C-alpha cells in the first residue's frame, strides 16, 4: 500500500532528524536500512499528487510542489554532510566497524570509491596504473612476441603512448600489462611500436603534452 499522508510526514521528520544527527556527529551514524527507500517512496507519491492536481487545482499543486522542494533541500543537506564523511573514510583502508554503519547502497559506493582512490594513488605515485592480476586474468593473458626493432640504440628507449581501447591482459617477460582506453603509459620502444602497428595505441609526442 502507498504511504499515507501521516507516514509521509513521518518520513520527512526522520529526514530532518537524520540531518541533525549527521551535522552534530563527526562520524557517520547508523541509518535505518530502509531510509533511502522510504524517502524515494514518499517523494514519488508527492510527485504523482502534484501531477494529478497540476491542471485542476493550482493552489493544491503549489502546496505539494512546496512540500517537494522542502524534501529536496533537506535530502541535499543530508547527502552532502553524510557523503562527505563517507568520502573521507574511503581514503583509508575500510574498517569493518565503519561498514556496519552504512546501508547496502552506501557500502557499494564506498568500496567503489576506495578502489578509485587506490588507483589514483598508484597513478600519482608511479605514473601508471598497475592492476593486481586475478587467476582468470592470468589464464587469459595474451602472450605477445616482441619482434626485433630498430637497433641496439633503441634497446632502453621508452616512449609515451595512449591506449585506444580496453585490452585483454598482455603477458610480457617482466610482468602482465593491463590496459584501459585512454591510459597514458610509457612503454619500451619495441613494445610501443608493436602496439601502434596493431592500432591498440598511438604514440604521444612529449613536446605536445600539456
């Protein structure tokens, strides 16, 4: 059954309470598991009511729209406060006690954000993204033979290339490479030439970067 007007009032009051709690606490606080679900249902009902009165009763329509705006403002306040805390948590290894305070959707969000943080840390510290290979990736790694290239003078030369598409793992003697579209990486001249010939990468002239 859809929420009654009294239940919609209760959802709004719960939202106001959540804003106060989050604002007064340095840590995220435990939410009711259905907090977001109840908000969406209440807002959806108000939206449907506003649509119903939009052409027949402008005064009622405006009252409902005003109520919806209050819902929107308070949810934005809640979201900004709570998710700024979650974002800070994602910079560090996630503790189980922190996860227990989050809803299922928030747990998925912080884990995704944590992965992005770890990737960015690798990029900033080492200049390229190195993924930890899974057993499946190891089994599916594509072995590529690097042909002899231009000469002895190119043996230790590295060039900057841009990867043109997502690629399966590429096995090399030093390690497996994991490339994604638009990655910018330095490769040995031999490896880079092969990738360019296969149209998997394009060489980037250093003097054109920046």
